[in-house]
C-alpha cells in the first residue's frame, strides 16, 4: 500500500508539472491556448490526487481534511476551466494568468500547509 501511495504521489506531482509546464511554455507575447500538456496534466493531477486521498484513508493516515478540501476545490476549478476551453482556438490572457495562479497556489497549499515541515 505504501508503494501505491508513492506511485500516486509521483503521478500527482507529474500531472501538476505538466499543467504548469504547458502554461509556462506559452509565456510571453502571443496567443494562448489550452494545449495537450495542460489538458492531460490537470486531469492526471486531479484523478491521482483523489486516488491518493483514498489510499491514505485506507492506510488510516492522519489527514487534514480542510487542506484536502481546499486542494480539491482548486483542482476542480482548474479542471473545469481547462476542459471548458480545450476546443477553443485561443484563451484570453486573463484566463491564462488565472490558470497559472491557481496552479501555483495549489502547489503552495500542498507544500506550505503541511505537517511534515513542522
């Protein structure tokens, strides 16, 4: 079960890496779009995060449900925004910035709001 937890954690991190990488690949002037890295990354991160919580519950880990709720809400908003704009030829600059801010915020919540650093 511990191996599964670690695999899911790595997949979750890789999903967010793909999302943020897909966003940062478009930094600078020019039109912004939802690319495959963003689409696949947000889906992977969201599903792996849910599975990770399930595995942690199965391990009877001491979970911070408030943190999980905040991360799940941010992840769901990201998922909906990315999927709703996947087929559009371009997205507004404000949406691109919002996606980037929400993605980084979710990483910040994961790292800063952690009992492992106490």
